[in-house]
C-alpha cells in the first residue's frame, strides 16, 4: 500500500490491460446509458459521430477506476475530492484498455497533518495507443501513521 510519504511528483503507474467486449458494452448501456450507439450495431454504424458501436464514456470511466485501484494501491482507498474528465475517442468492442497515471502535485493539508491532497493525471489508451479517456483527479492520501493507528 502507498502512503503520502511514499509518493513523489512525477511518479508513474501503469495498469494491466482490460479487453472490452460488445456484450459488455450493451449490458452496461442497457442498465446505465441506454442510447442506440451503445446498444445497436446497425443504428450505431449510421451515427454521424460514432460510426459504430461505442462504449458509454461512463463505462470506460468505470473500467478505468477498476484499473486505477489495481495499479495505484493507496492506503485507505482512492478517496476523490475533484476531477475533470474527457473522452477524446470512443472505446470500441475489442479495445484492450490500459491506464497510465502520473502524479502532478502533492499538497499537504493545512488543517490536518495526517494527510494531503495528491493530484494526478490519468490517461486510458487502447492497444493502438489511441487516447480514450483523460482526467485530472485530486484524492486524499493519508500518512502511514494515520492509517496504522
């Protein structure tokens, strides 16, 4: 597990790959984002933006979150306080997604000396190195003594 004192600006973390399937895209969309370009190949192929079946951006985000938790094991969990998020390119069936995380800032708390705010940029890529998701996120990270007590 990683604590505040273990982290440094410029640290990078890279996840394993996760393969997206058409079945998974449709299942997620049926439950959470029921739009034709996530549900129906025929209609999606005629869509002027997607031109084919595409995963919901929220589905890509959920997979990114899973990969974050595996490659960036912060003690106490990834407790988000703020994020900005973009999906420059759609995630497609067969895409093998991996995540790259880079720490860009570490700010000790002014009022609680057992923690700080860590800012990092996450980029999710497919097997062709197409950028599928980019976010800048701030999380609370505790010092080792805060978690061990």
